[in-house]
C-alpha cells in the first residue's frame, strides 16, 4: 500500500481518482490548491504525488519546484495531469524531469493504474 497525495482543484476528478486508488489498496489524501498540497506533503511525505498542472492562482510547475527544493520530497515521483498542456509544454517549464511522468485528461483508468504502479515500482 502506497501513500498518494492528489493536488487538483477539480473536486469530481479528485473523488474519482481517490476511489480508484483506494480500491487498489492505496492510502489517498488530497489538496485542492498548491499551498495546501505543500503543507500536506511536509506533514507526511507521500510515496507518489499526482499533480494538476493548471490550477487557479499558480501552476503545477511552481509547486513542483517547491517540492524538489524540499529535502523530504526531493525524489518523490510526481505524475502530472493536464487537459490543456502537452507533455513538452510541461517539461519545458520544469527544471528536473527525473521521477516525473505526464497523463493527459481525460484520464483512462487502466492507463492511470499502469502508470501509478510503474512509478511506485521504479520511482
């Protein structure tokens, strides 16, 4: 069982992802905005972070950089989600792409499960 943190402002998507991941045996916490996500990450470092790239007020790149500066989450795998940006647009905005992957919205359940499993196994 892995500890997974979801940071996304889409409450319906968070509920769906939470249900899927809990069925797979994971412990899931969520945050609806980046500051809350960083606070939860500092309180208990997750094994994987699922991060929406576009949120009101900031974007996932800023939170990503903050997570990478934090010693506890420096190497935590991060799965970016976006319905607007292409993977190359996201990768252009972040400095360290190691331990990170991208899934486009809408999310396909099988692809999500496969990617989460792969990231947890290989970092």
